[in-house]
């Protein structure tokens, strides 16, 4: 934490955008090359049945995790709000959002 958390946060946001774009483009490219088949079918023919099952399990795990995160945000909105406000306070830009307090 020599530089604070803002460069890390910036890197995570940019990395997510660029990695997501590369992932989506590559998935679309492979799917079109395989005559529009879904990624699960491509995994079954390319890396076999065990790879296919691993892909399906990973997909189900990610769906379950996303649903759990969504449920937690809906059940505990004040926790999320206080966490975001704490990030603003620590970054020193809270005066942009709360000018009357400063």
C-alpha cells in the first residue's frame, strides 16, 4: 500500500474493462469459427467430457455466486452504502459529493 488504494482500484477497473472486451471478442470469434455453437459444446468436443463437466460446474458456481452477491446487496443495502462512503472518505474526494460538510 505504498501508493494507496486508488492506483489499484484504477487498475482493477481498467483491467476489468479490457479483459472483458478481449474475453467477449475471443468467445465470439471461437463460436463463429465453430459455426455458432455454444461454448459448452465447443468445450465438450475440444477438451473432452471432463473439461465439459468442469466448465458446466464453473458456470453454475459463478451463477450461484452472482445470485448470492445480489441477495446480500438487497438484504444489506446500508452496509454497501457505508462501504462506498468510506472509500470516498479515504480517497479524499468526499468533498465532491458532500460539499456542505467540508
